[in-house]
């Protein structure tokens, strides 16, 4: 691989495979942070102007971890615009604007003071699970009441996704932002969510295998509500249990919730809850009972 280019923008620096013009970005305000490690072909920035912060997601540059072509990343980013518009929700980061620039495309979101629960580059495994500064570690030691409330936010959003005829694709702990100061959870990065009906035409779909159902690895399989039930159950094991270790001994949220989560992640899709709504109803009832114990 050719030598990476170091680029300075205001008080931050980033690495790219080739030099790139970001004058348009610095005109938006002061760049105070950058996220340049993603393998999606996107590069993200925090910018501030007149005391207002915004989050900018951009495709068009040759980012260091992306192996595809920038123009393909641009197409995917543009295709995500109607998804954010269709699924606009209080639990989803808010899309404010989007526009074309010379060599790419940018989406502008409202800034949210949350930390990503999968800060892979700052806290790669095993540090993600053990380092006291890791957002995931700090989340896992929160009182169970706060985590149940946080997970309810995730479920409420995906109930809305289901009711709007979409399926979640590539939802994982890196899509969860948590504001530790105010105990608020938001969803980000829903770029690959799909309108139903959606068929797996890839074999292995996009996503983290830690949270993916068997059908997300099977060519020509239907990706639907039962797929998303598995995804939500797997997320529950990430937030309340041992992630891929789904033993009872690792589970922290009570027996009834454990059984509900176990049903959600059944390998045979017909053994799961049929919809996110059905899963949410069972979980919410048991969760309320858990909180009054």
C-alpha cells in the first residue's frame, strides 16, 4: 500500500490514502474531532460554529481502511438519505442537511453528546470489555435499571422501523450511542436498513457476526421481522449478558428476561418471536416486573 497522507484540519489530523480537499468542511466551522478509521468508505467529523456542534458524514475520499472505490461509498451514502427521512424518530440522530461537494457527498446531523458502545479503534477487544475508560465497560457497570431503560429505547426505535416496513441491517453495538451524563441513548448509522421485502443477495450480509442471524449468512434467504428479533435478542445478550456466551451464569437481568432473550436468538427462525412487536411486548412486561422486585 502507498504511504498514507497526513492531513491537518483546524486542531485535528487524519490519514488518507490520497490528499483531499476539505475546504468546504472548514467553511462550516471549526473541526474539533475526526473519525477516520471506518472501513465503510465514510469519514466523519465534528464541527462547531457559533456554539453549535454538528456531525458530518462524508464519502468521496480514499479512507485508509476502505478497500472499495470512493464512488461506491458515495452511492451508498446518498442512498441512505431517504432511510433517515423515512425513519425520523426521537431515538435516532437527526439528519439536518445533505449536499454534493466537488468529489463527494456529505450528510449533516445534529450533534449528540453520546459515546459509541463499540469504540473499536480506541478500545479493541479485550480492552473494550475491561478498560475502565471504555464506553462499553462503563455501560456494563451501570445499574440494571438504567440499562433496561436504554434497551427499551433501542426496542422502541426498532418497533418503529418494523411498523414503517423496514428491516434493520448492520445494527450492532457500534450503532448505539450513550450519553453517560444524562442517561440518554440514541441510534446512529442506519445507512444499510432496507425496505421490505428484502432478500439476502450477498451470502454474508453487512454486519457484525456477533449479532447476526443464520439467514444473514445464507444466500437468497428472506431478511424480515424474525431476523430483526434475532438481532434484538443478540443485542440484549451484549448489554445484559456475555454476548456470544449466552449462558445463564453471564446474564444479569433476571430469569424471565433471559428466557425471552433466548427465544429471540433461536437458530430456527420459526422458533423465535414472529415480530419485533411481539418480542417487545414480552420483554416490556417482564422488564416492568423485574424493576419492582
